[in-house]
């Protein structure tokens, strides 16, 4: 039974809207990642920066509803609920790279680094043109104190999308951890310029 043309148009518009929502949510998550200091050392207890980043995510998601059900739980820092939602979505769509990326992000925020790495590896296998898994794999390896290997992933992401300030920030972190101070400062400066404009100056390394 053929579908009427208006139904096909509705499906096309819905798909386009979902893609736009995901892009906007990804941008909000990038901002929140830096605001919450996720690329730095893990802190004990509840951090004000985490609240700030989570609040920004919730506001962004309220304005633009997410494509995947677990996004709201993740933005609200309900990591176990987010993991369950993404696992359910993975069972329904085992070949969708975005599901593995978001599941990996939930694992990462829950400090399940091994499971996070497995999910990001799978996401990258399914979509080798995506920068998200590269950035997130670099973050996992930094948390695991594997700085030498971590350098390669943001380098790869930078080649695919050189205009992403989060990529340059993570690359600076990786260079700094491996003793490459000059290159680290260059990447931090690039990240700052992209994020705040040419007039800004980078803060001290931590």
C-alpha cells in the first residue's frame, strides 16, 4: 500500500528537524563539557561547574527537544537512567553510530571508562567521518592516564573539523600531559580564540 505524498513530506520534515535538534544539542554539550571542566582532573563530591554545565544543557534541550530519549536524563545528571535509555535504543538500532556515542558519553560521565571506550570504538567503526567519537575517545584515554595514545584521536578530529574549539582544547591537554608545552600553548590559544574571539588571551595552564 503506497503512502500519500503528504505523509512522505511529513517524514522528510521530521527527519530534518531531528537532525537539527541533534546538532544543536551537540553544540550545547560541547559548551557544557568545557564549562564543567570535564577535561580536567576529576573532582570529589558535587561541583558548581557541573551544575552550571548541566543547567546549560537542560536549557538547550528544553528549547530543542533531543532525538534520543536518554538525552534529558543525561542533561539532568541521572546517568543510570540515561544508560538504560541508550541501551534500549541500542537494542532497537544496533547500527546507529549516534546511539553508541551517546551511550559512551553516559558511561564516561559515570566513570565507566572501559565501557565508554568500547562504545566510542563502535561508534567510530560505524561512522568513520564523525568527530564526536574521536574527541570522546581522547577524553577517555586522558582519564586513563594514556596521554601518548590520547593525542592521536583529537589530531584526527582536528583534521576532519579544524574549527571545533573543544578539539583544540583537548589536543592542548594531551600535548601538555606529554610534555609538549609549546604545542599545548598553541592549541589552548587556538581554542580560546575560537571560543571567545581574537581579543581574548588564554589563561594559565593547570
